C-alpha cells in the first residue's frame, strides 16, 4: 500500500517533469488578438445594424449576438472554427462564437447516434452547463433584486 | 475609437480565460461556466455595465456578456412584473441567441460531417 502511494508520487513527479509547459505568453497573445478581432468584427456588425437597419442600440446588440452565433455555427460546420481554435485557445472559446461552436461540434460528432439522442441531446453537452448555471444565477439575482427593492 | 476599445476589452477578457486554462487545469467547459456566472454576478453588483459602456461588443460578445444579458433581463423584468420576472426575464432577454444557436446548430449538424483530424 505504501509502495503504491510512493510510486504514485513518483509518477506524478515524472509527469510534471515530462509534460510540456504551456507557453503562457504566446497563448495569451493569440487569445488577445483573436478574441479582440472577433469583438471588433462584432462591433462593426453592430454599427452597421444601427446605421443601415435603423435599429435601436439594445436591439442592435441582440441582433449582433445572433449574427455572431450564426457565423460561429457556420464556421464550425465548415471545419474552419476548429482550425482557428487550435492556435487561439480562449480567444475562440470565450466569445459567443465559441458558444455556437460548443453546440455544433458535438451535434455533428454524434449525428450517427440519431437525431434524438445524437444531435438533440449531445447539442447541449457543453452548452447545457452554461445555460443551467447562467439561468440559475440570473433567477437568484432577480430574487435578490426583488427583495432589496421592497 | 469604439473599435479599439472593443478590441482591447474583448481581448483582455479572453486573456483572463487563457490564463485560467493554462495555470489551473480547468477545462474550457469549467471556464465558460465560471465566466457566464461571473457575468451575472458582476452585472448584479453594477460592475459589468461600465465595461459594456466602454467596450461595447468587446464586453457583450464574450461569454460574460451572455451573463450580463441574463442578469439585466431578470432585473428589468422584476421591475416591470414583480417576482414572476425573476423567472422570465433572463431567458426572455437571451431567447434570440439561444434559438438561433439551436436552429443553426441543428442545420449545421445535419448538413456537415466532422472533419477528419
């Protein structure tokens, strides 16, 4: 038993030594540039909506989010988004296009399991936890706001 | 100038996510859940709104912006409809995004096959 624990420790040390350390600076730079570019593009889309479709600011904001989700879903379908993601890391995961990617990628992957348990269920394997915790938190915030207001 | 701010704010939010993923061994799913929840909380205490004012899409497009929309919707609905609003507001405000994600997610999954890696 003691031997086992020791060998486990040794193994962990071995893993620490041999695992490549992430290149923190390079990863951050890629995340910054790709994340920044996605947001700048979204800002341009937003301004175009306001200018040419005469949308209100709030309306244009949600239209922009929808457009970005559409673009993210399309690029994932075409296989382009995952190529960007290899370099960009969080730069492609954190923007809302990454949310679209998290929905489309597993849906495509598990298509062969059918449209009910494949596409329908696996679609939310990553997006589900985000929606669950986001909505849960927003309901709690709504409750707190209600009781503080009284 | 709004584009520069969008770039910087959006880029920095992504850098924070990258640092969390590199330094802790958290998966992207963990980071996304943490970020969306942080977005809700930061909005509730009034810290995210200024960021949206400065960064525009740089603050609304990253996933904390989704939390911002959820929290803002819940708070607004509570002001308008009382306690029922706490349940309806968040989802109502983000319904468009969720529906678009489901519809096009479904279409893309039917149309395309995953690329061989």
